[in-house]
């Protein structure tokens, strides 16, 4: 999203009948055609405390919460909203985030467990899957962790 050339790339892919999904944290506004906006707003659990400089932590927190941009992206076409949650507090924070958006569709909200190992994900699934069912959201596993482990680029 940060590169101007993304618009031309998307247009060329679509001209060749390719389905284009844009995965974004929803912090940068960009007008462009795509088939699906996969928007993953960052919750407070994404703050890199302990492994990034204080300056970077502050920059991250200043930029991560942009429901105005998320709403703008949602208005451009089909979308899904994905939240990575690792506790009930994260799930509640995701619901609070949704109250800042208007016109969102509950069937387009996915909750993904936070974790870097299969065991982590299995543990999260025990509470998150029933919670999603109770609240009408989709549970979305992080299948790439089961397949490849916590490997960059998967």
C-alpha cells in the first residue's frame, strides 16, 4: 500500500482476470480496485514492547488505530475484518473497535488466535472458537503455523 505502483499492479492483474486481495492493517488510505480488502486492524496486543525501541513502540501505537481509514477501505468494495486475539481482553477490544465503524457486516468479521506454535493455537482455540460462535463471528485458524511453523514469508 505504501508504493504508488500498487495501483498499476492491481489493474494489470485484474486485466488478466486475476483475483486480487489486498491484505492491510488499515492504516494507509488508498483508492484502488481490488476484489477483496482483507483488513486486519492492529489491537493493543500488537505493540512491540520489549523488542523494539521506545520510539518505534510510540510510532506503532500512534498509527495502529485508524477506524476512519478502515471504514474508507470497506466502502471501496468487498472486505473482511480480521482480528488477532490472544485473550478474552483482546476479543473485547476487537468488539470495541467495531463500535467505531458503521455499516460493518458481522458475517465478514474473522477472529484469529494469537500464537506461534501449534500448541499455542490449539490452546487458544479452546476458548476462542466457542466465543466466536456465541458472538456470531467467524473463527479463522492460522493454518500456516500448523503447516510451516512460525516461518517468515508463509
